């Protein structure tokens, strides 16, 4: 008799009612770690070789494009962006670079120079504030913004650059303003538009409404223009909002390793990669995902939270008796996938990890038995009872040395 399949044992309510995810198109990814991620007040700007290492990991993960910096911000940024573009050119990386810049010639010129010097096509991501609150604060008129937008995009296109037009604070901008700005951008030759939740204030319904409206607008203009989504996490809705944008028609989404970025940060790339694979929209090999995140954490000087989804130390770790017992029973049935799914919504094996069973104050005898057996240690009833008793007296997980110490007390083994 054949073993049951995943679909036999896991019912999916996302496919069972009137509200379904629905998106079927492949979604491209744009990594903002080396630009927006570095804008976090908590980060350190790493050296060029470290940035190259991070870029290579992005490429190995199948990420299509990366923002390599803002060359108009000064000489340090110019050197960094050139180094990364030369790495792409010299080593034949598949990832394509883009650079951020204001809708000003002074920011477009360094991007054009970068492309010409390195021989790499660099996408110009030209941004301007779009919302009334930003316009009022800056004392900008809509006519001024429109003129700067047209001038900058026309200049970039004339310089041979592909342009993505970025409307900052899109989610708080009225349709009459967006219609004028996006139409002007398309008319001047922008190939993509980027819709932004710059302050992380949107909810999924608002994102869906916005992206759907922009898609209709662009379809009406008759131009093959792609839609990007760039979201922040101030309300903790970053991943949900990104998925809503994809469902509504976004074809490329932005994220950073660990969700690093301004204030509370951006959408985490590791979570988007996993969710898109779970949804069947991408099929990347995620074996390097832990290394990618750990490298960024070390390079930018930001510790990885122990409970971070997907990549945190605790992501696939349990010490609870009921959970551990189910994992052990699943392992004994001989189906590797079963243990990976019985108490986890994300398979640890995708990241080259295992479901881990620890021993602590919430553990049962099954935890101890499995822990000892998996390390080749004696696990008779008396030893199990002694380890469990020590665990119940502790306010934290037992370390391996503490457990081996109990074993030595009975047998002299565990050295």
C-alpha cells in the first residue's frame, strides 16, 4: 500500500472557498539589501568585497535584479556600484543591476556613466514623492513634479538607460495625481512603474485596489509596462501586502535580507522566496538561503532574531513534548516529508536544515529518548527519567553538555 501524499493529509482552505490567491504568473524579485537595506539606522556599510559576496549569493538564489546603490550620493557610492557592476560583467552573473536616483539629471548622469564605464545595462530607478502630504511638506506643486519626471525620464532614455519610474508613498496618493504622473512616465519611455508603501501604512485590501487600478490604467495606455511593488513593514503587513500586490498583477516585487531598511524595515527576501515557492510561483533552490541571511547579518552588523521565520535559530526547533512526539512518530513512519510538515508550515529541508528536537521544561520522555538515541547515547528508562527530571527543574533548555553530564552519572559514557 502506497504512503499518503501531502494533499491527502493537508487540507488547503486557500483553495476551498470564494477567496483564493489566484495568481499564476511568475514573479521576478528585486533585491534592495545593498541600497534600501543599508539605509537602516542600525546597519554598517560593508566593504566592497563583502558586497560582492552578497551579490553572488543573490545571483545563486535566482534573484533577477539587485539595486546596487545610489551613485549620485557621492564618491563612495560610485565606487561601490562600479565594483558590483564589474563583478556582474567579469563573471557572467545572471543578476541584473539597477540604481536608485531622484528625478533629476544630477542623479541620472552617474547611472549613465556607470553603464558606459562597465558595459553593463543598468536600470535607472527614478523616484519622486507622489502623495499630497509629501508635496505639501516639500512645497512642491504637481506641475513641478510632472515636469521633473518628464525631463529626467526623457534624459535617461536618451542616454540609453531602461527606466523604472518610482512613485514614493503611492499608497497615500490619489488617483488623479497618479494618473498624471504614471501617464507622463510611460509617455517619456519608462518600461516599469514601481508602486510604494513607503511608510508601511497599507493593508492588503488597499494594495489590491491600488495595483488593480494601475494595471487598468497601464492597459489603457497600450504600453508594455511592468508593475513593481516595494513595501515596508511598519504595521507588520509587509509580506501580506506583497502577496496582495502579486495577486493584483505586480510582476516584480522588492525585498531585503532580514527585512532590513528604513525604520522597521522592508519585506524580508527570505520570506518572499519561501512563500512564492509554497504558492508554486517560483521553484528556486533555497539551500543557500541561510548563508545569504547570515552573510548579510554579519556584514551589516545586525543580529538575526532567534525567532525569525525561515532562517532564525528556532525556526525548526521544538522542545514541547506533544510537538516532539508527533515529529518522532512521523520520522518512524519512514516518510521524510511527513516529519518536515507535521508540525511545520515550511519544510526545513528546503533550507538544508532539519526539524530539531530539544529537551526543556516543557518536554516529555519522547524528547529525551529521541535526543539521546540520535546522538548514540544510552537511553534506558532510568537515564531518560533522570534527564527529564533535570529538565523539569530548569527554566531553560538543557545544553548538550548538561544532558551528557546526566548520562555520565549513570554510565560514565557521553564524554
